[in-house]
C-alpha cells in the first residue's frame, strides 16, 4: 500500500465515526489553545498524590496498576503501605507471594499483583533491577498494556506517548463529539489517534495527567460540571448538548443471582480454637487467597451438596449445621448470596492436625490475620472474632 493510499484508508476509518460537525482538531492552533488552557487548570487543580510528588518509574507503575478499575481514594492507603513494605523492585521481586496478596487484599483483580510480581522478577533478570525506559521493554512486562506503558513512561520520564483509559476516553469523546462507544474498533482507533495528536512536544506526562484529572473531577460520567470546565469552548458535546449521550452507551454487565455455601469446621486444643481453611486453587476465583471451606470449582445448590463436596475433599463425613450468617457480594457477572453454616464431623477425630492433607490446614484467627484472604473470608474472620453466637468446636 502506498503512503497516500494508507493515509486515505486512515481518513476513511475516521470518517466512519466522526460526527457531522467535527471540530478541526487536526489543526495545530485548536490543539495548542486547548492544551494551554488545560495545563493552566491542572497547575492549580491537580490533586496531591504520592506518585506525582515523587514520579519514579517504579512508583508510577505501582500506582497505575493499582488504579486499574479502582478509585484514587481507595488506592492511596494501599500505595503508602506497599511502598513502606516494598520500596524497590528488588523488594517486590523477592517478596513472598502470600505477603504480596495480603498487601493487595481488598483491591480485587488479584491477577494484577501476580503479574507485578512476575514483572519485577523479569526486571531483575533483564534490566539489573532498574525499571526500563524503552517502550517495547515496558510493554513486554506481564500485566502491562499500551495504556499502562504510555502512562508510566510519560508521567515518569516525559515520553511522548498517548494515554487512553476510562477518563480520557470520555473526555476525548466529548471534545470531538464522538457518539460511537469507545470500545468500537474504529472509534477506539480514532481516540488513540486523537490522544497522540494532542500531546505537546514537552510535558506530555503533565498533559496526560491533566486530561485524566479533568475526567475525574469535572468531565464526570454523569452530570459533568461544564460550567467549571477550562476547555468548555472546545467541547463539541457541550456545544451540541450531548454530554449525557457521549460517550456512546457501553453494554452493561447483566448480573446473575447465585447462591453459595461456606462451612465452618472448628477444633479446640490447648485453649486455642482453629478452623479448617485453604488457599484457593490456581485458575479459579481469588486464586492464592485463603478461604473457609467453600466450593468454588463446582456448583452446589444446597448446603447438603456443599457438605458432600467437603467430605470428598478431606475424606471424612461432614454434617452441615445451622446457618450463622449470609453475606451478599458481586463477582464478575454474579450477585452471590453466601450462606455461612456451622458444620461438624460425624467422627470428630477423623481429621486431626496431623491427618489433614494439603492444601487444607487448621488455622487460628490470629494466623488468618496474617494470611491473604478473600473479601468474604475476611468478613467471616471478623464475624468469628466478634460474634456472641456459639461456634462449637468439634472436640
């Protein structure tokens, strides 16, 4: 394909998603004026964040991974604790995975922390423990995609790389009046083209952060604060009154109701009560996190079925008991009602501490405090630590 035909192809792709009254964003003056206004606003409205005050590549990388599908307010205390425990890539690479998971507990999407661990080991092996500044090297790290690589390198090293994530997708779509959902292939390509074209020769990291900050504070998904937008005059969506329609509607998750069961087996020896628990298996939900007996690999439609599952797991006859609590939470496409039941063994001595097989273990609440747990598992620990209901041990 010739250079001209290639350019014509890109033009045709863009025209499929460009609105009829598209602003001339390909003009340098339009882009320059918008940049100037946005950066001036950011200089006085930027929130204080620890990775902004000290934008070392490692710190920015950790923050960007934590911020994926997570609010800044939620991330801040996690980031501070993480940096206290793992201040360098070497500390992260040599850390015990269970300790990393414990630090991540509550942030969700636990695959992220495992990818970070693997990436840190790769950096130690191939880059002498120094976070790489080459785009392709960063992109090759586990868990790093085009957005993350661009964000880390532009913010930490002022690399001229575009950033397209939830906030900037919305902001850019409104600026150019893009009515097609950003996930649409042609629309997404146009937004990346726009994001790259908007970058200044210098301070690309500042511009990327400013655009993300505008989306977080002003150009919000619902009821954007257009009256206080520094670039209102450049916004095609505001001009056309289409802020509520742009960006185009994204298909929402349709949740399915699901019932699950957790079984509490306890023992008391030498004045210490212990509970049966295990780390969840690889490849499944919350892999590597600890939880009380709860079928996650197979579907169970009753507490009796859950007891049968556990009986097969530990090779002992488990009898379900009274329901102690119900926890409700959402995971991926499911709205789950978790019924927490007391349980017992028909032969209490059948599964003693020396008889239980891995991955199952008898652990105290104090031990569980130090282990990474699922969100519901942690809630059960708190319930057991504070409840006045009798949780009878097996013996």
